[in-house]
C-alpha cells in the first residue's frame, strides 16, 4: 500500500485523567501545542509496537483529544513523519526542553530526570497548521493506549476508515 493510501492520526491526549474534564482538556491542548511547536514527540516505551509501523515520509494528522464541549476533538496539524521512531537520548531533551517539561507535567509515569530514562521513545514530525483547526471526525475514538491510528483509503474492513476522505481533504488543504 502506498503512503498516499494511509493517513496516520496521531492522538494527543494526556493520560492523568480518566474523565473528560477541564484538566483533561487543558492537558490535551498543552501537549498537542508543544508537539506541534517542537515538531517532535516523546512517548512511553510500550508504544514501540505502534510506532514502528510508521515510516519516515508517512502522511500524518495531529488530533487534539479532550471533550468536544471543552475545545477538544480537533484536527490541529498535518504533514509527514520526519524520522523513524528511536530511543529518546539526552540530546533530544536538550533540543526539545519544552516538550520534555510538558510531557513530564502531564504524564504521571514520565521520568523527571535524564538519569531516569529507560527506553522512552522519540520521533520527529514535519507539520503545518491550518489557519483554523477543524473538528475531528466523530469516528476518531481512540482506545486506551492508542497513539497512532491508521486510516486507509478504500478500506471496507474498519468503520473508522470512512473518515479517510475527510482526513485527506484536511491534509491536502493544510500541507
């Protein structure tokens, strides 16, 4: 399947709250903002199996989580994956200090010191933002642990893939 036939939705939701409350909405907004600004992401080691399915150059769309009624469920940016996933290194933290701080603030199991790193992951993005974020298609419903969700062109197997044309239009208008 060609990279044009898949759009990966990158889920941005902080994981310290189970309910879609104001704290959750703020965390989702803040985490998504900094990932767009820094053009990178830091994540838990257990996301490796999802992350290795993506390849440099794949099309991506940033989804901001949180309750719709609190400003969440938005398509915030689009672009391409700028790197393969790899283990987070101290120089990545120096390069992306704001991302490190925000991740440590919102993710309760995140290490707070470089010496505490133990297999955390790092990936880079090449993103552009639209003038106005768009509401996410309602079929984007991440399950706990989802970080990267594939949407395939002409897929009849997954109901969520019905959103591919909408995601493709957002991607084309943003990039």
